[in-house]
């Protein structure tokens, strides 16, 4: 029997409330700044309550119809580029990792484990080490300023391959024998047995990899030179002048930042049940 301690209950709730406030307050300030004019945002102190320019600022950010808008960047276009690249990265990582783990676990070929560890060792190479050669390959293939250039170099995932391999190894050998007795080939076994059993793991990885793809900054910054192919994270940086006398329209920057938070937040909320289940479930 567990005894309830009122002091510990109050303390735990207080810690949780403080944690929520620490995380949520910057988001709240971003929202408040997105509802004011630029002059109101830069004044000291900045207003802490929402202003009256909510619709005006978000319309200007989405459609670029502000007379003072300093860039031709449209948030709608940037978010579409981010969405396509994030979906390609997430789905591509899951597909390639599933097939790689399937081959490593269920096929017997020379140097099987050597290939697996070669893939796994890529985790020890930082992105900065690989980014130069990868950029050269993408440039030579004419993939700059394309969706393929934004997503294809990022779809390989040693982590997902390792996770699917570990999961496949927990499945009983009787499944393979039963499928073989029913006359199922390797791909039939993969499609009808392994994929349905892997749905929760796939959902959890999709959430992680979608957010990973959506938040990419360094790689898109290198392979995109046209504003029409900027993802939203790069677009936010491009809206802030690096020098000169140009004034930063912080209200539009903050409105763009708020819009950029919506798709990842929706993915997490809509797939929260599957995400948690895929991470903590032990009995498949």
C-alpha cells in the first residue's frame, strides 16, 4: 500500500507548474509580439498582453501583403517546403530502416554483421564531417534548390535501423516457420507479418523524424539559394537583416515563428497515443 504524502503532492505539482511556466512563457511572449506593431515590440518594456494587430500581422506573414514587408518570402510557401521535406525525410527514414533491419535479421549473407556495424558506426560521425562531401555529391547531381536535395541526403538513419533490428530480434522464430509453411516468400512475410507488428514503433519514429526534418537548418541553408525553396526555419533567419539600416519587422518574424510551431505540435498531439505506446510498450 502506498501512503499519500500531502507535502510531496504539493511539491511535485509546484515543480510541474514551474516547469510549464518556464517552457510556456517564451512561447507566450512570441505570441504577444506577433499581435503588436514593430514599434510596440521594440519599446521597453514590451507589452505583456496581446495587441490588436493579430489578423493583420498573420495575414501579412502568410501572404506578404504588408507595405513594409522587406522580403518576398511567403510563410505559406516556406511551410509547404518544410512539410514536403519533413514528410519525405520521416517516411524515407522509416522505409529504408525497415528494409535494412529486415535484411540484417532475416537474411544470411557474407559480412552481414560487418555491414550492420558499419551502418551503426555512422552515428559517431558528426554532421559537420559529412556535410562537405554530401554537398559536393548533391551539387554534382544537380539537386540544389530541389525537394530531393533537401530530403534524400537525410533519409538514411542508423538509429532507426538499430531500433527496428532490436525489435525484429525479439519476435519468435515460429512466425518465420509458420509463414514459410504457408508458402509466404520474404516480402510477403515482411508485408503481412512484420509491418503490422511494427506499427507502434513506426508511429513513434515518425513523430521524432518529422520534427527532426521540420527543424532542419544547416543543411537547407547550404543547398537552397532561391527564396522559393527556403524551409520555414531558414526563412525566419532570412527575415532578420544581417546588417545595414533595415529595420527588422519583429511582429512578422514572431508571427512566422508561431506558425512554424503549429505543424510539429499537431503531429505530436494527434499521434501522442501511438508515440507513447511505441516507446514504452514491451509486449508486441
